[in-house]
């Protein structure tokens, strides 16, 4: 990241905090060991630490107080570390990358904390510091007589979350690059999917092209579901073989320098969509395109979600799956039988980035709203996913209480004939601009014509 960008970011946060007294600890997190093989799970620095430090060093702690400002304490590798894991990133390099004047060995953190034992202490970042303090170079926690000020920690963390919502130009370019790399993988999936191929094999081929396009890792565990598996929202790729007549749903994306993309595409295993596949796909696509068209500053995301719910309900009525007035069906949450999740979420240093709810708002427990992750007015610089879907999920649709409640609203015989259909979700990453929106992942094909052209060419059909 650019030095000026990081410095300005920290200056803005320090001003917002207005911390006349007290100290702040922001740990990156510690590696989580994998028992039995002397290795660790893939390390992700806590987003608050990375956002403010610009580096992702395991075991590092960024600190702040009003007198000294910002200091980064980082581990210095031991001889054993250097033998098994290499030299790592030295303090001089961290000084340059973090654009900080004070980068010190982690061994000096204990003294820094000791001098502030009488001050209110705010803990942001990874709270593993409380349980694993010795691994951060701190002595006995009780002897330090430190008490984390929970209210102060929450207040300061809220300021960081608010700052992280709007992305600056450098962040947007990283997310755009993540979307481009994601597109390379999705195109590979559209070209390579074949009857008989296992979901896991398709996942491997898609992710390989994320990496070839410059991504160091996936933004999240890839979701690849074919046939009925596509109706399980977070299905892990399995050894299920794709079959002619299936749809395959791929929710997978690349990460660039910590910034995530999040993209879902659905395509037929055959050369073309058929019958109800085509009807439902076109309905989801129309709903998504209308929702994207509605993205602009000041728009309430909850209202976009409800408009998408109306569109889904209206379309399902036209297809004879739902019965009744679409607005009434949405009020009754009947649409959520087939579209149970929210329209999307914030995106950035995490797949589900920062708080998606405006301060003072609480999540609804309504069936049609309880999985809505974002409830705030959109502002320039926000990046959100737009991802409506239609699914036939036995766990929902076979529930006797729901069948009774919606006896008049659903053609249950038609639903029973579609219980093995799976699902359709179409997802893009959308930047809110000053006047509207910019679809960062918009180059990845999603129209029926474009997908069928790719599939027909791939299959020689």
C-alpha cells in the first residue's frame, strides 16, 4: 500500500478516536496449529490490524496512545524459525511497508504495556492476545494488572468499522483485480464442466486460474454444487459427479493483497438451459439486474432487498409456483421459502466485511429478513454484493409447519416435483459511486446467451 495512504488512514482514525487518555492494542493474530504435522492453518491477519498497519505479520501487535502515536511490535524469528520457516520479513522491511517510524521487536511490547498499566486499555484486532499473551511476548497477564475496557474497545472498533466501509481508490483497484482474477477462474469452470466430472475437480480447475491470474489465495472456501447440491447455500465441493440435466452453481472468488471478491455463476452441464431452468434463471437474472440498477448513494439496502423479494415473488407467481398477490406474499415472507437469504453484504478485507447494520438498528427475526446482512443507506465507496437466488431446499420446503402456514400460497405438488432441482444464485460485486454504481465483476458472463455460447463451444454442440 502507498505510504501516504496508510499514514492518512491512521491520522483519520486517531482524530476520530480523540483519545486523550488510554492505550490501544491491535494484534494481528497468531497462527493456528494443525495437530500432527508441525504446520499451521493459512494465516489471515485480523482486518483491523491489516487496515491500519498495512502488513500481515503473524504475532505482530499495532499499538497507539496519544503521547507516542502508532508503534508496530513484530516478532523477530529465532534460529529454529529461520531453519524451518525462513527469515520472514525483517523490521526494516516492515518499517517501509507499514510506513511507520516506530517498528520494534515484539520483546519490547511487555515494557510498553507495563508503562501503561494504570491507563484504560482498548483491545481491537484479534482477541487471542488475552488467552495467548505469552506468545505475543507478554509476561503474566494477571501481574500486569491489565483490565480491558470493553466499552472503550467497542467505541474505537466502531470508528474503524465506519472508516473501512467506504473504500479508497487503492482498495477499489485491489478489489477490481480480485474480480478480474475471479473471472478467469469462472470462465475456466464454464468451459471445462462436463458430465461425469466431480465437483471437487471443477473446484480445483477454477481455483488454479485464480492463482495463475495473480491471486495468492481464495477469498473464502469455494462453493461448488451440482444438481440438488446447488440448493445447499454453503455446500462444500464433493465427489458428486455432474450429470447431464444438472445446473452447477459456483460461488468462488480470488483475493488480492487481502481484499476479497465474491462471485457466483450458474450454468448448465449440458450446452443449454432447458425448461424451468431457463425460466428460473432468467427470473433471478432480471431480479439481480434490477437491484444493481437501483444501487446509488442514499438508497437503503433493506429496500433493495425487499424490491428483490417482490420481484422473486412476482416471477414465481407467473410460473405457477406461488399463488396470490406478490406484495402480500412478501409481507407474509412466502418468498423466503425460495429466497431465504439477504440480497447481499458489504465486501472488502473480509467476505462479509465490517458491520452491515447502521448503529441503532437491530436485525429482524422475520423469516424473510433474519439473514439480511446489510441494513444501512449506501454511500459512495461502499462495495456490496448483489446476489438474489431461488432454491428448492428440502429443509425449508418439507417443514410441516411451513406447509400448513403457506398452504394457500404455494402449489405444493409443483414444489414436490422440483425438490431435487437445487438452486440458482447470481452474484456480483458492486461499487457505489457518486452517481450510481460500477459492477467490478461485470465482465464475467451471466446472460443466458453468453453462457450458452461458451457451453456450446466447449461441448462442440
